[in-house]
């Protein structure tokens, strides 16, 4: 039995992951046709953020509003998690007041501490180790483009970071083969890589980590990239720019990928660094679909974790 939290993508087993994505599709289709379902009426979620955000904050606020509840944003200067107050007390106090906590932290251990001590669900809204909510939306986006097709191939090119980690742990479990190309000194975390490799082997789906971006993107359906320096690594920007230059997603790399490849990026993008303007703004880019899907994938996750009554959707349909 998996827990009530979503600290990493592994907290949802394969069946629950697929169920959340199915519900996300349904909620998106209905929202687009003007039908919102108040599945979490009066419920409140606290957003405890140590880092800046556009998509994560707005998508949780909009998502909770669409579900009939609310989100309360607590900026980095308000809580000062682990500094003004220990995570243990933040978790216990918030659990008396709200129905769920979304935490964006530097240390992954800070999200784990909140989860250990909260009696309400804790969702990782990005830590240095994982970005699981992003990857839920990404997989929804991949499924929209591929339907039920098998043998879907994704390449991730750039830094072996939090987004890469969550992709490694989730994509193969949904049958998406993943090739990651990073400079040797910026590989994914070895523990995550080991665990993801075992899972991929169990389901018989490719997961490879390479040096060569051209080899990674060959025959890919999706080419994914992210910033070369994540939040908190700004001081390393210069050194990283040099190491990652051969990993830019540009016309030449996409030519190597073949004609069907679509381009993904979690955003924010550093235009002209990991991705060129022409590619980001071009016809193969699906980055704004990814951003839009944050709202719907997270609504589905919130309903799953906070116990929203989604049988109600069926009753509404029949009624
Ligand atoms: N992709 C993403 O999480 O964006 P924000 O940092 O703006 O939330
Ligand atoms: N890897 C990036 C993702 C931002 C959404 C970061 O952690 O800054």
C-alpha cells in the first residue's frame, strides 16, 4: 500500500499513476468545455515555498479554486522553514489548519520531514532531488500526443537534475523509453539512477544514460531539456554554460532526432542557452501544453490524495 504523500514519483505505483493521469484527462476535457467539478469543496492547501515559482504556485492555486477549495501561498520569507521554525512544528501546526501541504524546498530531506510529521498529505512541489508534479503533467502531455501507442521514446538532454530524476523514475513505468544525455560530471544521482534502472529492467523498457546528445535523440518522439543551472546553483552558471554548450537543443540536434520529434521543457527556459528561441517558439514545441497540464494533473493528484469524491463525476454524468 503506497502512502498518502507525493514526495517522489515512486509514491504512486503504476496503477495509481495511470488512474491519476486518466482523471487528469477527464478534468482537463471538462474544464475546457466549461464544466468544473467541486470535488474538494471548502478544502485548503498550504503552499510552503522556499524558492520562486510561476507555474507551480499558479497551477495549485487555480487547481484548488477549480475544485471548490483554496490554496494559501506562504512565501520563502514567511515561514523560513528550518530557520525560524523546525519542519516538525511547521508540519504539525499546518496539519491542524489545512487539508494538504505543497512544499518547494532546497533539501529533499525538508519535504521528507514535513511528510513524516504531517497528518495531512504532503506534495513535493520541487526539491533539489525531484520534481514529481512536473513529471505528472509531462506524462499527461506525452499521452495526449501518443494515445495508447507503444514504443514511445523520449530523450532528455542536459543536466542530470531533479526533473531528470523524476522522469527516470516515472517514464519507463508508463512504457516510455528514456535516453538521458549529460556531460559526465553532471550525471543523475547514482541512487536514483540505480533504482530507476531496476524498475525499467523489471518492466522491460529502455533507460540509458549517455554522454552523446546526438545518440540520445536519435529516433526520439520527444526531446526534453531543462535549465543548465537549477535554482540554488546560480553561482555555478558560468562553469556550467561551458560544460553544457554541446547539449543545446537547437536545429542541428533536432535534425539528428528525426522529423517526428516534439520538444519539451518544464520552464522557466533560459532562451539561447539550453534551447534556442527558434525551437522554443517553433511548431514542434509543446512546452505550453506541459505548463497547462500542471493544473489538471495536479487537480487529479489532489483529488487522489485528499480523498475527493470522484464517483461524483459519474453521478453528474448520469444525472
Ligand atoms: N516548471 C515549474 O515548476 O515552474 P515554476 O518554477 O515556475 O513553478
Ligand atoms: N531544474 C529546475 C526546474 C525548475 C522548474 C530547477 O530546479 O530550478
